[in-house]
């Protein structure tokens, strides 16, 4: 939704769920995903979401016009960031390849550095800086421990997984009623999608060679395969 002269800018290959709200001065980068029930409200300041970042279901991202010290507080989220379900980010910065757990709250002026993690349910107080390679959690959030190399690598993998999954959701949401009904017939007959679709969801099945989807060949030919 536009707000006065503020117009959202969303990359063509980003996924914004139908039930998400993206309002005003909001930028969403390539292959990023804004999931179901999210609200990104860029009214009194701007919101920037980088590339291959996922903002998961029911998360809220807002901004501050200024704080007590008079500093401008947009919300800036970098590349390949995972923001877990129902998180709240307000006037803060989350750098590249960081991880914000489910239900966490980040207040004005918070900076989560690259490869840092905010644990699920944490409340991070104003102007707190979470250094790279550390996990912070609790209410108020405090240092818990150092991250392992494997955990930091997982942050990138998590972002990639969500980017791939978002492409599937985007494709499914773009289908019209006739396409959905037609796929129901195919699904009933063969009980699975094509191999690429299944592999994205981690499902390994033997795909019947006669399975044909509408987006791969002409609809008329597909109908013949059902007769």
C-alpha cells in the first residue's frame, strides 16, 4: 500500500504473501520473502530488507521518527537474514547473515552484527549492540555463549532454504482457480507433484513419467493424458 508519496519497492522475484501488509517506504530485495500475516509499516521512517532474507509469519517491522537523543531510526535488515515467526523489530539494524529467533523483540537502536544470533523470545533493550559470533537471549537479553562455525553456516543455509520455499509459495499463490482445480485432478491420480517441486519440500518419491503439469505443456495435451 502506498502512503502519501511513499511507495513500496519490492523486487520482482521476492515473495510477499497475500495476507502480509507492506506499507509506505519499504524496500524488499531479490529472492527475499515476507510471509503470511507480516506487517512492514514504513510510515514515519523507512524499512529496508536485503536480498535472500526471510521475514517469517506474523512478524512486525516498524520504525521510529526519532528517539530521545534525536537520532533517526529506520529499520535496516541485511542480506540472507532469518527473522523467525512473530518477531518484533522496531527502529533497529540487523546485519547480513544474522539470525533473529521466534518471538524476539528488538527495540530502537539495536544492532545485531553479521553472524550474530538473538535467541527465541529475547527482549533486546534500546541501543544494545550484539557482536558477531555471539548468542544473546533472555529478558532483558544478555550474552549467552559464542556461536559455533556450524551454527553460523546454518544461518546462510536457512536463508537459502527459505528463499527456495518462497519460490514455491509464490508460484502456488499465482495460480488461478482453474489451474488449482486441474492440479487437484492430477494430484488425485498421481498423489504428488513433479520431481523439482517435491525436492524443494524434501520429499523423495518416484515420479510417474506420465505426470504432466499445466505449466510444462499445453492444457489440451494434459487433459488427454487423463483419459
